[in-house]
């Protein structure tokens, strides 16, 4: 089918949940996607943080081929080789004790919320007063199910489906005083992103996360850290909270975990896991043999190829190049992020939208979040010449859109929160 035929069919048959760009991709290689005409596109978005090893990576392709001849799916009523192996790798990397496998980040958050409520009930049964309220942060995004969307701050995601899950209150981002005011023994969990993704690549402050940890420990509430976008090496560490030297009770991961196959995980302490017993929660497809095998291949490749250090080094170069670009173009008001989770904030939503479109015309894929923020989530195997190509394209676009009256004096760009720890 041609692109026009597919567009016509989708317009008639699909629920309209995404505004698609008019491009038909048919294959991918390394850090590039290829359209129906053979044109190559540099992918600096990697499926919104999913394709961490790029496209057609031998470790993933070979594992899929080998595992598909063995087992693709069996019921979670039975054992297979992959879950315990993967759980060991993830608990070792995270410092937590147990894993629950599901299909997506949204489901991982849903599991974490259910765990928090169940754990609060367990503590109440043991004589410890703990309520059902969950504190989340302004500008947060945690998913689209009725529980996860209730903890997502942006009204456009939550309000059309009201009433959503009750007993959620939002705390102003990085506002320690507001957190202290809203926290009490009625709170069973504080839910944060170490670096907000959809909110605009905004890192938590060291003080805010430390206070959240102190408050939750004071009552027995759970500290939940959503690492769906920032976890599994995206920032140069396995988990972004590791920059802060603070250990949560629960974390969630998904996007890059199985190299493009649907797989999420909720990781927790042994203490929190006391609240769950067989029959309370489950999944048909989560943690299947094929997804687990690929996830083990992804983690093994990150380790074998020393990609955590590589992401740190490459990400530092990318961020420095963006910061240099910001000094040249006053429309850039901030550069922030860690590793290969980076953002450029502009002074205009219209300009941000134009930049994304014109980068696409130059065959470079990025996207816009929080209206004014350009987001970069490239594959971990990105090379410096790819970065240079993107910077040159951005430079051309910003130069073209610079006001005629603009002076050549350097822009004093902010560079976001520094790495913690």
C-alpha cells in the first residue's frame, strides 16, 4: 500500500489518537529510519526513548529469531527461563528486591499505585495509621490508564475522563514547602519522576527528592520513582535517581527495556512486596519468554559495549554543543538534561513547532513537548558526527528565523540543573 492509501484507510478505520506526520517508514538501520522512497532520516527520538540500540541491532534481531523458535508466549501459571534471570539483572541494577513484569510503562505505574494502596492497607492492619492519598507533581506524566492518568498533572490528559481515581493531590514542582504542607499520615505514596519527560526534561532538585525520602520514611509511605523515560541507561546510569544517592521503595521502567517489544516492570523492596499475594494482581502477556529474552540481550549489550559510559560522554558532547548554539541564538532560553535525555527550551511555542517541522524536512527526527521544548532522546549508539549534523541543521533553522533586529551579542543561556552526586 502507498502512503496515501494507508492514510485513507487509517482515517476510516482507526480511532484518531495521534496526529501522524505524512511519512511511511519501511525499515531502519543503526540510528536511521528509511521511508518508502529509500530516503534516510536521522532518528534523535528513537520511538520516544524506546529504540535504545537503534534499528536492526544484531543482538536484538538474533535473539528474536532464536527465541521465536522456542517459546513466544506461555501463561504466567507456569515457569519459563526468562523472568527470574531478568528480575535478577534489574534488581541488581536498581538496588531493589523484586520485580513485576507487565506490557508498558502505564501498566508499571498502575502496578505501583495498586501496590501503594495495598501496602497502606497492610500497614493499617498492623496498627500503623496510613491513608490512601497519593502525592504527584505538577507537570508530571505517568500514563493513560484511569489510575496513571489520575497522577498525570496536565489537564488535557486527565480531564476528559473525569472522574478518575480519587485521592490524588499535586505538589508544585521542586517546591519543598508545598510538599511538606501537603504531606501527612494520610499519604500512602509520593510519586515522582527523577527527570520529568513529557513535562519538559526537568530534573528534580536534590533537596526535593531528599525531603520526599525523609517524609515517606517518617510515616512508612512509599517513595515511587517513575523511570519509564529516564531509566535503563538513558542518562548514563541505570536509573536517574542514582545521581541523587537516594533509594526509592518502588521504581518503574519500560520504554527501552525490550528493544521495541512491549515490556514494562515495576521493581520494589521486599518490605513493600509483603502487600501482594497471588490473585491480587496479574497480567496475561507481561514478562513473556520473547520479551524477556530480548530484554536480557539489551541489558547484556549495554554492559558489553560499555554504553553507560558512552552515553555519558556522548550526552555531554551533545549538551555542550546545544549550549554553544544557545549562546548564538537568543530564542533558546534553556538547555538541560542528563546523558542522552536532553532538551532545548525556546521562547515561543510557534517557533518550537516550526523547528520540529523543518528538522523533519531536513530528515532529522525530534519532537516537541510542553509546547516550547525540543526533546532529544536518541539511540545510545549515537555518534558525534550525527550530533554535528543535527547541530548544523538547528543552527541553519534558528539563523533563518532570527529577528532582523537581533544583535550578535551572546545569549546568556541557562544550562539546567547540574548532575547530582
